């Protein structure tokens, strides 16, 4: 069985690589990566994946890509290319609320074939500090277009 890379996946991967390379070294101080898990409320599926925060790219916006996997009758993969903005902090707690937006490419298999859908994700999240530069992220993701509409995830980001 031969798998071909869809043009949308190739463009997304090339774009992500270019954006990561464009991040200035001094903006990479807050970089972190880690696992996450949650629930897709549209299909009641467990979601597992990984997320990263790769530093500032446009002023205060940070590039925060992630990948989610769902294992059901139809195996699905979502690639999210979010741009995160920390909105405000709760004084003396270290808690930071953020919003993110960006394109999402959704791959799934159904009816004996592979399908690719593209849409926009909007995210509302909360960053909870741990020791050092590590932190927890709790977020809700709203999808627009042909991608799932509502997910909630919990992640642990480890500073790199």
C-alpha cells in the first residue's frame, strides 16, 4: 500500500518549517513542548497529542503548533498551526489567559479512502505555572469549516 502526501499536508509542513526557522534566537527563551490529552465533544472521542510553544513570531504573538490523534472507527489526525496571544494575568497567581487562532488541517479515513479537510481553529486557554519554565495548559478549541467543532484538552509543557 503506497501513501501519497496530499498537497495540503506538504504546504502545511513546509510552512511550519519556514516559520520555526524564522523565529529569532532571542525570542526562543520561552519555548516549551509536551503531551496533551482531551475529549472531542463532536464525536465523544479521546484525543491524545503533543503541543509546543515556539517563541514570538509577530510582536507578542507566539507560534504554538500541535498535533492531535483520535482512534475510533476512522483514525483521524489534526495539525494545528496556532498563533497564541497572552491576554492577561491574574495578579499574584501566575495564571495567564490566552487566545489562539490559526489554520487546522484534518486528515481522516472513511469509506475506504483518505480525506483531508482544512478549517480555522479558535482557542481559549489558561496557562498554569509549574516549577521553572514548565506549565500546564487547559484549553477549549472551536473549529470552523470542515473540522471538528469543539475539543477540550489538558497539556503539560516542559521548557526547552
